[in-house]
C-alpha cells in the first residue's frame, strides 16, 4: 500500500505505526512534515513543506489561527501535488493530524484518496484546562477566541473520511455530531520494550555514585515545567517531602519553556518563579533538574523511581503516564477526568487533588516510606497498560482495521 503521513512535527503520534509499517517492507511510505531535523526512519521517504503563509503577530485574533491553518494546509497540499508530479507518487491513503490545518485541502488534490484525521483537542469553556485554575479567571474574550480555534476541526471533520481520537475523554470534548465519525484508540505503548528493570543504575554526578532501586528516588517528567502539567504543585510539595524523607532524591525532567497555557511572568520562567517561592525551605542538594533528556535516559529514570508523580490539568494525556505505568512505576497522579480514564485510585495508582500540594506530599511520603505496601500498584499498572494500550496486541490491530476499511480489498493489510 502507498501511505502518506502528514504531521508538522514528524513522527508525532505516528511514531510506532510508521515504524511498524516500514518494517514490513511491503509498503511505500512518504511522510510530509515541517520539521527541519526530522528523524531518519528506514523505509520512509521524508519530504518537507513550508506554510504558504503565516499570520502576522498583529493579525486579527479571531482569525489568526485559521489564517495559520489555511497557510499550512495550502503549503502541504502544494507539496503533495509536487510529489505526485515529480516523483509519480499518489497515496492509497492519507493519515495525518488535523490540528494545524495540514489536511484541510487534500481533497482538492486527490478527491478519491481516503483520509484518516487525528483529532486531538476541542476547546470548551468547561471541563478542560481553560478556567480550571480559579486563580487564573478567563477573560471576557476567551469564549470567542476558543471557538475561533475550533474552526480548524470544524472544517476538517468534513475533509476526512474517518476521524481518530486516542482517548474517550478527548473524543467527548468534541461535539456529539463528531462522535460517530471517529474511532477511539490510543497511539499505542510498546510494553514489550518499556519494562521494569530491577537492576537499573544511574550515575548522579553531584552524588558521586550510582543510584539504584534501593535508593529513595522520586521522579517527575514533563515536556516543559509548566502549570498545565502541575509543576508548581510539585514544587510546593517538595519542602515537606524532603524534610520528612531525609534520604529521598527528586529527579525532575523537563524544559524551561511553555507548551500549554500561559507563561510565567518571571524572567527566568516558572522554574525560577517557584524556586524563589519555596527556595529557603528546600534542600537543593537532593533535587536534580535534568532538562530534556534522551529517551533511553528517561526510561532509566522511570525504572529507578520508587514513586513517579504525574500531574496535569484536564488536558491531553502525556505518553509518559502510560509509559511509566508500563515500566511498573508506582504512580501518584492528578485526580482529573483524563487521568481517571487510565488510573483507578487504589488499584493501578493513587490520585490526589491537582491543587493540594500537602495531599501530594502526604501520598508521596507514604509510598516512599512503605514501598512494599504499594508495590502491587506498579504491577497492576503495567498489567492494565498491557491489556488496554499495548501497541502490538491492542492498538495496532484497530488502526490497521480502520485503514483496511477505507481502501480497496486488494490493498488491505493481512494481520492474521
């Protein structure tokens, strides 16, 4: 089969699917992206596109997202047409993310080619991250700006032949009229590779020795250290955690930028803001900031963890939550709807109020001080992810079934 994947930040949500298809050696795969340093995936032809237009900084706020989306969509469509004209490639199916408008005009290029579109998030005034924090009330313009952002999925539900959402919570953010046109299936977790490792070790230069599973290691991971991912709550819990567990070490992974939500007004970002707030009460010798780390190092950090903290406002689940569960981590996570879809309190992890840093500290201290009493949670968490989110046995068959349903019988992939 001839596949065209489209995602501005290759490979995005298609990391596992693209690699699996390429490894079969029977498909012709192109990937269209804006990413300058796109990874080299054997068996995949990567092609770059540039947006035809980018909105100016002073563009009208209610149409700015749509202007960017149509600019990206037209740029992607032009690049796709050039691939056909110069390389003779016309896909049997197109698979891509709708969020940035990249798929918007593909039916104008190939009206007969089916499209599966990834619908990640729909902006509502309730139930999501906007308005969740009472200390940050929404502006009078927020309802209009959020609905304006929804212009992209509203247009693209008519562009795609099939929609895709990774979780039920994300699907339910969209209007009910979308639901019958979407299938729900996670991207998939490689539980065969993301395993517990009781022998794992990691050198900490400041400590002068390697740490192992015998050490009191507490971990926190986010793409960036930001409020949407609860970094401020973590930092406010640190003084008590470190005071009551004098041998504990906290390993923090994440950049100092902002991926979601508003930025800190502090010139040094949210990390500097929180360090200033709790600094005098924290033993910084036992707090290790790693920044953004390579994937193998991230795995070792989670495998070392006696307690892994995952905090988020009601928003898109991080891959790190399910990956950590796959590696058998004992999870303490935010008690919000998207997390409750993956974790059942007391069975596959422990849930705490997102804003209650004292409750977070209490739960973490309990887990760290009595690891044997909570070890079963990590075992159950892994079993749950294997059953519901495993890429090879659960998610891949569903994705292939959805692809097969849209293509000619002679093109269908045999999963038997």
